[in-house]
C-alpha cells in the first residue's frame, strides 16, 4: 500500500477509459508508479473497464460518484459533452483534500469549478498528440489560477 493511501482509499480514479486513460493506467502499472489497489476506473461500457481490469488489475466501479469518493485524485477522461454532467455527478464526493485533473477539451477550469465547488484543486491537462503514440507521459498541465 502506498504511503498516500489509507486501507480503503485509492490514489486515482479514472473516469472514462478511452485510449488516453487506458494508456495512462498501463503506463502507471508498467512503471510501477501505482499498484492495482491504488486505482479504480469507470466507463459507460463495462466491458472496456473489465478488459483493462484483466490486463493491469485495476478495480472497476459502476458508479462515478463512488469511484470519486474512494480516490484522492480524480482524472476526468470523458468527452467534452459528458464532462460537466460527470463532474456534477461526482460533486458531493469532491472535497478540499481532493484533486481533479481534467483531460476534457474545451471545458475550462472555471466551468469545472462551478460543478465541483468543494474540490481542493482543479487542473486541466492537455495531451501532446504526437507524444501519445510513443509515450503517455508528455502533457501540458495548466494549474488553476484565480478561479476559487
């Protein structure tokens, strides 16, 4: 168990398991950055989540809210048209101790803050598309500035 987690808490909840989130979860396991117990994932198609679970041992949850409640960091990897609805769904689970990282394009930190006002910090991460083929570790991360 990681020093960051308690007995029942995971470090990261991946909400949405498209190519990006799957690549990041695989990278975290391959590099031994996280154990399977430290990750939980949700996806609208449970077969996608179950496939990743078999591959890297990640836990699967059918509820975005319960996955977010269990995590210290929530990574929002959904399509833009889903982002605000999912962020509203997890709002009650997002406390000041939690971090939200959004990979949803065209959704501002200000918009997310409106949906999850209790969240400690919100960051937007933008993948560098050329990097995705070779490495899932190259991203531009924009901190929350003056949006509290």
